[in-house]
């Protein structure tokens, strides 16, 4: 399946000119429209681009011999300027990812990486445990983990910066402190201001030092565009396709490509209370599942809550008619829709029937009326205009 290119690949930024000329070129080409809030953010990114030209703080070589290998520490060369990074926060669809793409393409930094934040944390946990496994006597795996990351990238660009997992929260503060000590510059996009990260979750007090660290090393920029451009991309598209046939599959493919800005989809994994939930397709804050993968297996409210807080848009393929014959699937579907509705997740689906006809008779049909009503409301312009709640 072919996906349209991301905006940054239509008119890539040039390391010789920077972010502002690339942003203006997109406007001149009619790819995007002029937006004062985006232009303001582009200026900040352009200033950071100028400061980072040729930025390459290389770690010093570790001491030779067994002692150096044991310590596995690589003190960085602390000469030169270490500019603050940037934390761009704004509601969904305001162009944060597009602007960061332009910055990343233009950045004249030999070692740079752009990665979805959740994917970065998955990789960090994997490496953390590998270091412990391969070095059973090591007291603290964080320094060697930070060494690895800093060797790969002096500039880290994170998309969809968000923290929901207690395991992530426990490791973030010390890991990022070590990365900043190694002069790594971070640019991130998020829907949440730093002071609201991990808000209302267990262990929030212990997480506060990380928030302070972010505010110290990253300048916070609020992107206050009034227009939701992502919503414009899917405006006019149906949210519910009946029947769930080949034509519906094609339509859902189109919705997914539009909602994800053409970003190449990947498999994702959410960690929930020590368990793993595999997301078959995800990109740009959007996830896609077959109905049976969501409701035909033993998932519960915690799993659906994790999906609802992690993704602002969900696509479900092949919702069947529901009845007492598949009551367990229907019950899970009700729980899923409750979580999506409460967190204002955008839902697109292909189904055997429209919501009012999904569960027509038998035990459970009366209870499903509330879910059908919610499904109808979730297709309205009023609902689709609501801000996702993480």
C-alpha cells in the first residue's frame, strides 16, 4: 500500500538555509497555508538550527584495559556551547510534527535521530535490561545506557512526548540527566505542557525532578494555532463504513493515510501493568486494529484506557453484528467505546451495520443502546472538534 509523502519530503529543508526558508517554500507551493503561530515556532526552530550548525560533541575515549571496560564510562568533551533544546506543545493537528520534520531535515548535526517517544522508551528499556543481563556486577546501568544513546545522537527529536507508564516515569529523570550531561540536545513535540506530564498518576512527586530538568534544558514553546489541520485532512470523510467489505477496506486505508500524514506505519507495543499490548499498525498518534484483535481476546478496561490515552485516533476494521452469541466480544466492545468516548478519541470503523443496528435483540441489547448512542455522537462535528484527553 502506498502512502503520500510527509510534508518534509515534499520540500525538504536545506542545511544551508534552515527552517524559515523551508517553511515559506511550503506556503509558496500551496502545500500548507500561512499560520502566525506556526511561523513563530519556525523562527524559534530556525534560531536553534543556527546554533547547532556543525554541533558534534564527541565523547572522550574510555580508559584502556579492563578497568575502562568495567566502568564503561565515556566522559564528554564539555568545551563549547550547549544550547537549550525546544519543547513544542500544542493541541492535536496544529503542525508540530511538520515543523519538527523541517527542523530535523535542516539540522546540520552529524549524529541526529528523530523517533517517536514511545518507541524511544521501548528501546531504552530493552537496552537497560540487556546491560544488566550482560554485566551482572554493574551497579547502575543508566550511565552506559546514556553513553550508547549519546554516541548515536547529539540531537534527539522526539514526536508525541507523553508519559503514562510508571516504569517510564521511574527511569526518565536519571536517563535524561545523564543525556544532558553528555551534551545531547533534545527537541520534542507534545500535547501536554511539562507541568502536566504524568499528572494525577501514582509517584507524581518523585517525577517532579524530571519536569524541572525538562524546563531547565528545553525552552517551552506553546503553539497556539486556532486551526486543527489534521482534522481538515479527514474532514468530509465518513467515520463509519457499512458493510465491512473490500470497498470499506479501501476507504479505511485512505482514512489511515490521511490521519497519519503519510507517515510509514509501524507495530507498537504498550506496557500495561507488566503486560504487553501489541498495536498492529500505528503512526502519528493513530492506531489501527482488526475488531477481533481488540475485542476477541482477553483485554480489559486497563488495556482500553491505555489505548485511549496513548492514541488520539483509532481505526477498527470489521466490527461484526453483536448478539448473545458473541456476548464477551460485545461486552469488551462496550468497555472499549466507554474509554474512547471519555478520552475524546476519534473513531473510524468498518462494520456489518450502523451503530443502532449492531446489537438488535437478545440479552445485552438494551445495555448496548447507550453504546450505540455514543457511537453516533462520536461521528458528529461537535465531538470531532473536542481535544483529546490523555
